[in-house]
C-alpha cells in the first residue's frame, strides 16, 4: 500500500461523503515542497466523483499512472506526486462542472555548493575573483567575510557567483567565508562555505649574502626566497649548470654544497628562482675563509624528562662564530657512525643549548661543532648521556606535602 493511502483513510473518516463546494485537503492556497519529496492533495465536496485535475499551463493530469497522476476513490479525487521535480512549480486546479479550486506549488531545492571551491588562489597585482557558486531554488544570495570580518574593503565587490578583488595584494590571502541565503515564503536557509585563499606571487629575495669556504671543507651556498607557489631553483658557476645531486632543495630554499678541493671552486655563482608568475636571479661570491676552531669543552648541565641542557665553551670570542651544531643519536654502541645522525643548529653564540626533544630513559651520544661563516669546525669528542624519566620524589617529600595539605584543609574547616 502506498503511504498516502493512510492519509486518504483519515480524510474519509473526517469528511465522510461531503457535499457542497469543492475543497482541497490540505486546505492551503500555497504549498512549498523540496525536490524529490512525495506529495498528495485531495479534492472533495460537491460529489467530487468526476472532478478533473489540471497542472501548469492548464495541462490535464493523467489518471492512474505516471510520476504525477490522479486517483479517484469514493467521492474524492487525489492529485499524487510520486516525487517532485524542480519544474513542477505552478498552479494546480481541481475542476468539475463550473466549480474550480486550486493551489500554488512552489518547489524548493536546498542550497548545494558546487564542488572544488574550498581551495582557491588569486594572483598578486591583478584583479581577480574568489568563486562561490551554489545551486538552489530559489537561487541563493551571498554575503562574504574575509579573515573573520565582513568584507567592507573598497577593493571588494560582491558579484552573483564571486567576490571580485581589485589590485590583489599578498595580504588578501587567508580564510574567506561565503554565506549563502535562501529565503522562501515559508522557510529560510543559511549555509556557509569556508574557502582557503592563497595569493600567488613571483619570487622575491628573503635572504642573501656572499658565501665563505675553507680548503678541505664543504661550503653551503644558500639561496632563499619568498614565493607562492613555491619556487624552483637552478645554479650556475662560470655559466655552467651544476648537477642536481649537489643541491638540497626545500620549499623556497635551495642549498648548493661545494666541496672545497682547490681554488678553482671559489668565485661567482648564480642562483635563479622562478614560478609561474615570474623569475629572479642573483649572483654571489664564494670567498675563501677561515675554518673555525672547535669548542674546547662540552658538558651536560642537566637532563630531566628528555630535556638536556648543554654548556659549550670556547677559548676565544671569535666574531666570525655564528653558533653551534649539535649532532646526536640514540645509541649504546661504540664506536658510533655519524652518517645518519640527527642535528640541530643553534644560532646563539653563548648558549646554554637545550635539546628538548630527546626520549626519556634512553642512551644518547652527541658531539658539537662550531658554526662559522666559512662552514663547520671539527667536532668535539663523543659525549654519552642517559636521559632520565624525571625527578624522583622521596617518601619524606610525599609525607610533607600531605601534611601541608591537611593543615590547609583544617584551617578552612575550623575557621
């Protein structure tokens, strides 16, 4: 039995064999339904047998079959929508002889944002748009927020399916909220779409300086930019391309490693950085420098819960000293291979140097080198340490704490 038959039984029970003017149940002049809803309207009264239903443009509704059809039962004729489509909006008329009764059907399709809008990019310096498109009946309207505030900048112009931005700057990146409104005679719907907007721009130099290296060492030539999307890099020396195997590439940063074997490696190097919006290039000099002296001593000041504080000392206050590199690895074996060790660079020249990411209750070995403008010094001798699980609390300390707590409670209870 189709579900609407239950409704028909109720109608018959309430209305019986009604005579008089034609009437509709439900008695609504206007009905609002969603796409894919099922729906039924019954025409009765005036001995409703023989009444006919007509749809929009006065087209007759077929009897007994079809997505939209009519069924006659006793003294009433029902208009049945098996499921509603967006084009079903309009007036529906029940007619018999010279009598007519009608209702207006409004079909509502809920807001649905088009896919692929959550991540967008716009280009710096251009006039560009952040898109927000949604389906719905009636058609939604939109309101925009940028980084938590209503979009009031004069450069912002809301359009039917987008937010137009004049003269895009890098500050226009961030989180955009597109709020869609759908208002009908009977309901209102609000839905939000969060859009992450990136501003694309050509590379600009973030950090640049000449480089130093010493004979027998390794010089790290660094080229660093700001760019979105991230830049690609290429290096040349004496107008000759340099093989990629000697280049360490990170997002917006490229490091060319040069083994200083003879004086021919010194001289001018060029770094080129580019993305889809443009390119820049710059030259720098690799200059022969002085190998820094290693630290004279390394000691452990404290080690608690995997946090190790190191004290590193030098014989002199070399103005070319930039900091210290600490290499470390979890190990209980000797001798230690340092090929796959971890390291952290400290740019402070005095310290103390804190390793706050070691595991508790583990054995480690570490060594330290001086960082200078020409590279790294030799490393110190290996230093072993065992990290603790934290400070131990004695029985007497526990009893003292309990006694203090009881004293405090006693004061408040007895006060």
